[in-house]
């Protein structure tokens, strides 16, 4: 069994066939899924999903790309909702310097506020980092994020950065890119990270693994991610699946 630790089943792309998507996940041995809400609409959908389905859990926060839209009232709302027994993390939050919708200083401010929020509610924090690694890691250190730990989602950094965040009680999560033919960095990370700090995810509907790249991603395909990591580490798939599932259960307390 596997746990997809980061999926957006709250996205419009699943409006027409969610039940079929969930059935395919079950058939592929996906035991649980963690749905991530990152703005008002997707958070509301996340809360609906976790109430409706026993095997779906939620993470809620505010995405850095939209940090400019985040108000203190939004954060108070997230903190209140985080009391739900099936909300297992805060995020995804962090920094994204690829897009220019939200100024860097506002992204940093909202990021710091969400780390503080996660510490108050004692939940792990799920980090989105795009082209902002040094600033992201420095803020995690400055804000004492090691007190709660969390996940570096869709990790794209170097082994040295992986070591740095693992020392802060963070897990490294890998998705579809580890299956891409020319993706050297994720493959290196898949072999480098201690297995007790490794998680698998889809980030569906995005980052679809090979050989379905270019099509909509879904939780059933997290098995392809796990199979590739097991191949790279030269260990049995069953061992990789068991360990990453135990890692996710321990982190999220599920």
C-alpha cells in the first residue's frame, strides 16, 4: 500500500470523474491520499473531501504565488479549520520566485506567519519552493521550523540542501519528475535521502510520471514514482512502499 502525500483532488480537473479516479487509486494499492488546499476555494473543497471520504486527509495553507491576496482573516480561518481531526498539516506555503504575482517581501511575510501558525497548532508544514531555495531554507531556520518539521514537497534541490532540511526534521518528497528520462537531480536525491525521510507524491493533476507525461496526473500513478525510486535504490518495491507509508503515517499521525 502507498500514501500519496500531496495531491490536488480539489482541482477543477476532477469535477467530472472523481469517483473513477478514486476507484483507480484503490485498484493500484493507494491506501490514503493527502489533499492540499492552498486558497479559499481549494481549502473549502478540501474540507468537503475529508468529511466525505475515509481515506482522504487534508493539508491547508496559502500558496506563495497568491501571497499578495492572503489576509490575516484568511490565516485565522485556516487556523480554526486546522482543529479538524483530519487536517494533518499546514501548507502548501513557502516561496516561489518563478512567477511575479506576489512580491518577494510579501511572500516571505506570509511564509513566516504560516510557520508560526503551524507551530501554534502543532502540525507539520508542507513547503513549496521554486527558484528560492536559499531564502526558503534560511526562513525555516530563522523561524524555528525544526520544532514541527514537515515536508519539502516536490523536492528539486541538491543533496546538500536535502541534508540541511533533514537536519531540521523535514522529509523529502518526490513525484513524477524522478521518472523523467533526463531528470538527473531527482534521481540523485532518490538515492541519497535516508529511506526513513523519504515520501512519495503525485502533485496531481500536475507532474505526471512517465510514460503518461503530458496527460492529467492522478493518485494511482504514484505507484510509478515508488517503483522508479525502488529501482534507483536497488531495493524491492515492497520495501520502499512499506517504508514510505510508515514515514507518512508517522509524520501525519494517521
